[in-house]
């Protein structure tokens, strides 16, 4: 588990019998990693941040799609991420990985820009970690 993730609960899991697609919805509890200086604003001074992750695994087509969004501070910010892992068209032993994220902060006055910059930095770190995890998994498979 990621070092800032303190808990993950699967709240829904089902398999579509006609397609074989496995759907999972999980809620992750994460430590609040917002810098202490920004937590002077009372609404940001919470111990935990909650994320919802949905995933669709299609073993027949050899792909997986994931959507993640923040459940905390929804009245002030929208933070979401979409990832797709699929078999490469160039080589079936390769994996194509695409990821995109969206950040929108409103209602925080002058802090909007600062919070958006922090969220953007946080998403970029997540992308780097995701790539590193994938590389590690692939190395383990090659050994």
C-alpha cells in the first residue's frame, strides 16, 4: 500500500456475466498531505482525505480502466484521474498506459491558484509513482 494510504475498503464488486467484466468500487482513506502552511485555512485542516476509485477489468480484451476522484472538499475542488491499461497494438506482450487528470478549485478566493498548483504537483507525483509501480511489476514478471 502507498505510504499515505491508511485504508482501502472495497464497497462494491461485481462481474457482468455476459461480458466477464469485473467492476470494483473502492474508497481509500489517505493522510492529508496538504502542506501545514495551507492547513491554516480551517476547511483544509482535516486529518484524512477520501478518494473513490472505480475500475473495470476486461480479461477477454486484456484491458483495465480506472477512474478516481476526491470525495473530500467537493464544495471547493474537483480532482479526478482516469487511467487505461491495454494490450499494445504493436506487440501483445506490451502494455499501453494512458492517464489524464483534471483539477478545478473554486470558492477558495486567493488560494485557488495555490491549491491548484499543489494538486497539479500531487497528480504528477502520482503519475511517476504509477509508472514506477508498473515498471517494478513488469520486472518481476520477467524474472
